[in-house]
C-alpha cells in the first residue's frame, strides 16, 4: 500500500511536541516506494523492446506512460514534422497526448488529431480542455460548441482525459462564472457518465482557495485526475513564480492534498519553462559530479517521476532531439536516491534564496490538537536560516555533518519532544487560522526532514 512521507515517518516511530527556548540558538551566531513498470508493445517497434515506465490509472487500470506529450508548442505549419514526432513517441511507448482548443492559435487540436488518427485508437490517450476564458463561452450553449468541436478536430468519439482549463485564475468568482453557475460542470459530469469523457479533471493555476474548494468537494465531483505545475523548485518555492498569475501554494501542498484525497496528478512545467534545463553553472556542476552523463533536464524529470502519485509528466517537445532524450530518461525512469533528493532540495533552496517562513508568531494557529508548538518551530527554523546554518549543504560537503549537528543540538534543546515538528499529523486544523496563509504541515515536513539522523 502506498503511503505518503508523513505517514512513512510516523510509522518509523518518530514522535514528539511545546515552547521554544531560543537561548539554545545562541551557539549558532527517502521517499516512499514508487510503482513503476515497463512493457513491450507488440508491433510498434520491430527490433527492440519498449521500456517506457508506466503508471496505472486507479479507476480503469489502464497503463499510462509516465512521459506525456504536451502538444502546445508543436509547429502548426509543419504537419509532417508533427507526424514524425507522434510516430516516434507512440513507437517508443508514449501514449498520453495533451492539447487544448486555444493552443496554436486554435489549430493545435486539429494538428494533433491528424497525427494521432493515423494510429489505432487503442494506442493513445488524448487529453483536451474546456478553454472557456472568453466571457462569451461562459454561456452553456457556446461552451458546448467548443466541447463538440474538440471531438471533430481530434477525430475521436470519446475523449480520454478532459480538463476544466486553468481554474484558479480569477478566484472563486471566475470559477463560478465559467463552470458552476451556468451548469457547465454538471454537464461535463453527465458526459462522463455517458462515456464520452472517460476521465474528468482540471488544471490549476493561481488562487489556492479554488483548488481547495474543488478538492474539498471531491465527494460530489469525483475528480479522476488534477493537473498541477510541479518541479523541484516550485515544490517549496512556487511564490517565486514570475508568470502573469500568482501561485498561492507550493506544489508540495497541492501534491500532498491530492495524494491524501486519492486523486492522481498530471504534471505540467516539470522544467519550469526550461529554467531547470538551463540552471546556473554552479548548480549544474553539482549535479554533474554525481551523474557525469546526465543533463539537468534528466534530473528534473527523474525528480518528478520519483513521486508515486504522478500519473504522467507533460513535456512540450517540438524537436526530435528533445523527444529522444526524454524517452531515454523514462525508459525506464530511475527514481532519485535519498542523496540525490537532498542535493536537488539544496539546489532549489539556493536558487530561491531559501526564504524564511513568513510566520509573525501571532499564534492564531494555536493550540495545535497534537501539541506542536507551531510558532516555536518556525522561530527556530528562521533563526537557523538567519545564522546561515541552513540550508544544509549536500551530505558530501566537508561542513555538512557539523552544521547538521549544530542545528539538531539546538533544536532538541529549544523544543520539548511533545512540541516538535514530527508530532504534526497533517490534520490541517491550523490552515484556515493562519492570516499569512502558510502551508503549515508542509513547512513542518521540512523540519522533520532536518531531524532525520541520516
């Protein structure tokens, strides 16, 4: 049975809890098992086996390639190149293809449909979206026209994965106008019941209250999957996103909430718009020291794929070179080791400047039902950052052991056992009380990781 990190640590017997004695700071001046598999697809590759990694879709048991093909950036003027890319992808085990009516100036669904329709329908899963950003499309009849046109452009009589596109932008009012008040979401749920939509979900950007509302109402809508932006930088530093929309929640919070709800994740932006494939040399050299032949992009994909609740990871590939490289990375995918995860976390903190936790010690979150001294934990953590004890370097660094020992010694002196971060059980009772909207359980998990002996 898959368990999340918090439950994994709890079962190891790491327990604890109350006030912070900040005088203790004066001297300071692995991963749950991943379900993967590979299979040979008869008839697709004459001379070699397909070793693509697959994930099992919970509802139907279908095998979805861990590498998904994001079609958004396809050259709309070169159908032959698109055909070649799709042919290579299918021949090498990629079977998830993602598009939307608004991509490519409205031409992307047609280009995608032309390329995919040359293959047997059982060879691929196609995902598209209700991209009703224009207020005209908030009218149910107009939205239905967009929906029906997707079938025509994609040349299919059912859509495998259908998404409400970009919910969160514009907040709850926008969600209500686009999908709730006009009955559009109810219509899409009905289409799933008819079998024209096989799996229903949404892609999320922006206001986390929208995400929370949709997941909190999962008993009503029964989401089959949710698409989020997730990479090793946005895992805990999503607020640094420079896009036109504001991301309120780190990917760690989104992923953990979906995992707890039993909803599988489709990942977008695993390379954060290419930034993680072109990271500063100082960080790229640290990765190269561990895996001399691996490009930074491979590290980013391996990090995402190491999470067991990921159904597929989308990559926008418009060059054969990139497609071939990504297929190799996922055929099969090698999960990151504990040491590699620690290195990527350190790099992410370095790229983000490891900001302190924005806790004001107002104590609105208190008392914690499980005895955690939330402000005390955050105060100690922030002081360690300010004193340049954190972030810890990679385990191989000469000062790693010394700095970790200094942190742990101070932390264990500052907080009694029944008040420490590992007493947190992710109950989320604190979330609605925090005026700073801190994802408190996720921040506690950072401290739990620092408490581990290895």
